[in-house]
């Protein structure tokens, strides 16, 4: 439990540093420009349109959260079962519908290329890594709260749920391999910073995703005898263009 907590803290810290650097760079430019005097308001009537579209690119840092069962001590030959954090790639598009001056409803359907791993460590010093390489189609439904716009920038928060469907995973055909389910449902939340430019809006965003369902597919495989539950955990840095 302590190891998992430290790993979560490290993932969060790493993602926050990346987002913080982007926000600070844009905020510094904003402050510098404000000191000049008059500031042109880009895309002045942007919020008058009921629906906006865009594209996104994302870098997820993902892994499994593992819950052991009683057989982990009595039957499993591995003394450590863990899931390393791996970087992935995501791209998709944005549909954002205006609700009020502070709230939007938003969906960002995307395709993600994942490689999640489960690592088994044995007393003789050897390790075995089970890789789950697959492509996921993910469809979130999010409620977005945005602050008042300050010339060409504003902050926002969002939260919602995501349905994920696996498309081309290579299923286990032999013994001793780990198998997982082909669908997932997660709760998502995050923060972002919007910067308006002359022809588009750019928004770096940090989003957290916690799988709610057990994606572990039990079998007689020796690789999974000590596991009772696998849930997904992902921290994603988005670059949104609208």
C-alpha cells in the first residue's frame, strides 16, 4: 500500500511539473503583454457560438492498480506483483457545447495506444513481465467549469466519466499468461488553462482517470493466481486546439 501511494504521488508530481511549466510560460507572456498597454482581445466573440470543435493530442502515463488475493501468499510463487507506469499516446477530437457563462458540456472521443504491464518478481532473482499492448477507443462525457476570461486567458476544471473499448488486443493463447477484459469505465477529473490566440485557442490540460471496474479476466494461468482485481489508473497531459 505504501509503495502504491508513493508511486501515485510521483506520477502526480511529474505530470503537475509539465503542466506547471506550460502554464507559467503562457502566464509570463500574458503579464509581459499587459505591461505594454493596450491588449488585443483575440477571438472576442468565441463564447457566442453554441458549439466548438477541435483536436487533441495526449501523453497518458498509465498502469494497473493491483489487488492481491489470499492465494498470493499460499500458492503464487512470485513474492512481488506490481505494475510499472508506462507512457502512451492519444489523439482525438473535441466537441464542446456552451451551457452558461461558467459551464460547458464536453466530449473528447479519442484513440489511445497503451502498453500496460504486470511485473512478477521471484525469489530466485528473475522477473517476468506480462504486457497488454492494445488500442482503445475512449469516449468521455465531461462537465466543464470555466472562470471568467481575463483578456486572452482563463482557467477551467472538468469532471465526468469515460467509456473505454479495446479494439485489437492480442489474446493469450498459451498457459502462464495474463488476460484482461476488453472494456472499462472510469471516473475522470482535471484542470486546464486556456490561451486565446488570433486564430485558435490552445489549452494544456492535466486529467486523472480511475477505472471503476475490475478488468482482470480470471483463468487457470499461473501468472494471475495471486491477483483478485486489476483497475486502470491514468494521468494524461493534453494539448487541446480549438
